[in-house]
């Protein structure tokens, strides 16, 4: 199971690159809260960029999309593994047949090793002559992963992954591990199937030719079998090889000699090279993955330096307002807090503040009116989140986008939050439509609200 709350170091780098690509294509994101939380971590620029990216990814869905993508990648890998198993079984069955006809040893050898060796040669040439490229099997795996993920937020995940890996030239080793691992599985299945067929059926072995001489097959057979012979596999002698050119020899020793030769050749030239290459790719992948880092010279990260480094932090508006407001999933914060806090937002000066008989232990944060007051309060709450937070709002004002965004940020900085919608004075009345707008907006934010003072709740945590 994937831990959805704590991404790995690799996943943090991946999310950072994904957010960078997203901002390059769609423009800067609304990131005031993400930047503030990143600055509160007191790490270097790389760590702050990763904290910012993780916050934005959780807010906008990229983190869940990454988890879905990984699930799709695992399912795609399982499908390819099943294909490798079926291919290995089919290769062995096609090479030996049902035992009714003699087995042509070189046709069998070509069936078992031909495609594998051709694909291996192509992979080695690609490794030497081309730059990092997914290749046909790699593209198939990426395509299957995206299709199985079925998440619209995963659009930049695959490109971000490839770009991040290409900087360390890891694409070839990661996909090489998959390709050679699948071929290892296929050849292992073929070898096991080959042994089962040889153990349960009687096969005779021959070689046939029209234009080549018998000495050619003798030399070729002994040359191919010399390396497996060093590992203890049988090697047919010259007389046996020559006799097998006329007809299948009925003796048990001849059949066992050819069977041992065939198994040894498949093991040495089919399975072992793929297994060794898979281990090599695994070693290069693990060592290279540990060296992955963010390229801070990229323009996207260079812009973040001004927002995330305390010495270069500037007040005021940094970016244009977004087209849509990001809504928080709930009104409760995820970090533990202590104490209780009461504050007001853009209240009429005629309102008495603070309310009379403020309970003991409840701190007064005053009335927030200006952008600077908002910034300072949010910075403080990020470092010292309260356990309970009551926010006083005037329902005579419209619930505009900026106020609702502030309420969402404040709520995510506290353990529990309630909104107190002030009742009108005796000589005033509320617009019912505007009050309905407030109720609908607060319900959408997931914030508890009411028109009575939540002072008892602030003091004791219950009503």
C-alpha cells in the first residue's frame, strides 16, 4: 500500500517538477498560503520548493493523481509481466512441439533465442548510439500507465518524470531495468517450460541442411556449446552430431546429450545476459536516483527564489488574481495546535471589540482589515496554530472571494474553526439573500457557522 500522507524524496522531486511544468504552461498558481507554509519550514531553497509543490499538489489534485498514476504503472507492469510469462511459455512450446516429430535443434534454438537476441542487440545499440529515450516498450508502458490512471490531473506527470530522469541520464537505466526484467521473466518461463516438456515427453533431435556441409554444423554446435559445457552442461561429441544429421537417434544417451546442450545454451545465452543486464540497470538506477536534485537554474525555480527566501521576501501583490478560487477540502487544519483565539474580519468600527466577558484563556487577535495585518496573522498562525479559532464576520457585507479565501487559509491553520455571523443591531435588518450567500459559501468551505457567540466553545472545546 502507498502511504498517501508522506511522499518519498523521489516523489517530492517529481511533484516539484510537475508543478513547474504546470506553471510554465498555465501560468503562475495562487500560492500565497503554500509559500508561507514553505517559508515556515526553515529549510534551504530546495526544501522550500518541495514543500510548496507538495502543498499545491495536495490542494489541486496532483498528489492524488500521482498515486493513481503509480497504481496504473503497477497494473501496466503486471500486464506486461503476464505477457512475458505467456511469451516464454509459447516460445518453449513452439520450439519443441508435441514430440511427434523430431526436433530440429537449430530451428528450436532460433525460436527460443532469436527474437531475444535481436531485441537485446537493438537495446544495446540504442544504449550506445542514442540519448535517453523511452523506446517502444517504454512508450507502451507509459501509455498504459496513463490510460489506467484515468486522472485528468496527471497530464504533466509523465513529461515531468522523463525530464527529471533525463537530467541524470536515468531514463535508459529505469526503462532498461523494466525491459531486461521482462525478458528475464520470459526466458526463465521458457527455460522452466523447456525442462517440463523434456521431463514429460520423448523428443528426438536432428539437424538438416541442403547447401551446408556437416562439418559446419559440427563446428557450430561445439562452438555454441563450449561455454555452457564449462558450467557442466553436456556437449554432444562429433560422432553424435554427425549421426544426428541423418535421423533422430533413438538412444537415450543421445536424447539426453542434445537436451542438456539445448538447456545450457538457453540458460547461458538467453537467461543469464538478461539477468545480468537487469542487475546492472538496477544498480545504476539506485545510485542515480540518490543523486537526483532540483535544477535551481531553471527559470521556474529562479522566480520562486524571490518568494521563498526570507531575505528577498517582498510585500504587496506578486501575481495576478486567479480565474477561479481554490476551495479547501474541509475547514479543519492538519497540524496540532494549542489555545483558543478570537478575531474579527473587516468589522464596522461601530461594533464593540472585543466582545464583553471574553473567557479566560481565549486570546484576542483584534480586527483584521489590511493586507499587511492578514499577512502577519497568517505568518503567526502558521508557526503557532491555535487549537480552536473563532472568526467574527459581518453578514451585512458580501462574502467576496478574498474574504472566503482568507477564511479558508485561517481554518487550515487551526485545529477547529467556527464562524460567528454577527446578528444585526436592534435598528438594523439583514438582507436574506446576502445571508443565504454567506451560508452557502461557508457550507462549501466546510466551516461551522452560527449567529450566536461561540465563547463557551472557545473556552472549553464544547457547547
